[in-house]
């Protein structure tokens, strides 16, 4: 069942710094537990490697070791739950376990729960959350809030559903449907010492697409789809996928007027595979020029390029159909 481990490693890869596939069963990236090195951002001493029928994580800096089960438990609550279910489904040698979950009771006016949060725009300029966003060049705060105690806020919203969350302050990123109905909340840690679970996504309403910014999109115009919510704030009429699932996108955003803008990661196999899938769905995609050093739109903005120039760069490097497959084959380095 090692393919399940590899599948979930790939799902995490977009959030792991300096992630590279070094071999069939070997992956290298910056350790999310110790951070590798504050002085050298290129240090990457965390590895996933094969041990018999499992993938094992080991950091050669801090020495921490984890299997995929415990790594996901530390790093992503939602993926950890999915992993457990998938692992047991594939294990035909065991009796299928029965899970009993108490169904949460959702408030009909759950949007009112945002009243318990602090709008980012109302925070003083010297607040740690506000400074974090300003340092990343972010000045659009309409769907961003702050909580001083992440666990207390989530537990008040969805009692006993997420008992293992931390009590630190976090930026809260709100996901809505195009009709402005709240579906997900993503807590983003700003504490550099918290490398596990930097992003924690809370499901408010089940079976809804995890796409940020749908409530701000004008569906009559060209729509840009990026990977991260923060990246989407630098481009007009832009939404962001909150997860790696490609299949849900065509049910929400039409392919005839959309441009998919993935991160600049030609060595990331998961990124390449998703780009191929978008091409097969007849989406137009952006393939970044090879001389671009920055990883994502936020980094491009911080390098000195304004929104108009970023849009020009994207629009000059868009491809579709056979041309997209050809351009992707030339761009791919994995």
C-alpha cells in the first residue's frame, strides 16, 4: 500500500519548502519541524524514503522520525482523516473498521460566527498578524480575519469536531460559494516556530468545493485560478484552489474563460501531473518562462513586479490543448 503513502506525500508537496523528488521512493525538502536553517533558506535535510512497504520521514538536522500517518497527523488534520479512511479501504486483509462520528450541528446563520473574529483591516498597524500580511505585500483584507486563540474559536463554531488544534493566534481565511455562503475556514499560522500544521482547513459545510474567492469573481469575465489564497489577492478576478483536487473545478469555474496559474515548480511531479490534468480538461494554463526565479505570484510581486506586469507575464505565457502539452513537456524538469 506504499502507493497511498506516495499519493499523500505528493498532496503535501506544494506546501513543503524546496520539495524535490530525488528518486522513485525518495523525496527531499526543508524539515517542517525544525525549519532546517534560519540562516540558509536553501538547506533541505528532510527526507521521505522507502522502508519495506512504508514511506518514512527522517530529518538529518533535528533527527525527528515519522511515518506518513504521524506526519499527516502533525501537519494537516483533514488529509490525516482522509489517509486513515483510504488506508483501511485498501487493507483487504483486515475487517473493515466502523467509524462513528457525531454529526455536527451547523447554525443556519453560521456566517454570524465571523463576528467572533477580528477583521484584519481593523487591527492596528503594529499587530503581528497585520505586519505579517504587510510584509508579504498584502493589503486586501476583506475575507481575512484574526483570532487570538485558534482552538477556542473553532471549538465554539464546531464543538468537539477538531479537538487537537493549537491555541495560538492565526489568520483566518474564509472560503465562500459564489452566493457568499461560508464553506471552509483556513487558519494560517504566522509563528515561524510552528512548522507543523502551518495551514489548517476547517470544513464548515460538507461536500462543497474548497475554492477561495468565488464570492468575489465576475463570471462574465476572464477568471484566473491560482494555488494559494494569498496569491489570488494580487490579481483581479482571481480565485484559488484550497486543495489539490482538480476534478471539482469544472463544476464551479467554466473552462472556456479561465486560466490556470500553477506555482513555478517545474521539478514538482504533483504540479506537473495536475497541469496535465487541467490541459486534458481543456483549460488554458500558464507555463512560466524558464528565466523566472520566483516560486509563486506573491514572490513575483515582492520582487518588484506590479499587478499589471504580472498579468502581462501570465497572458503572454498561456497555452491550451496540444500547444499546452508541448510547452509543458519542454518546461517540465522531473
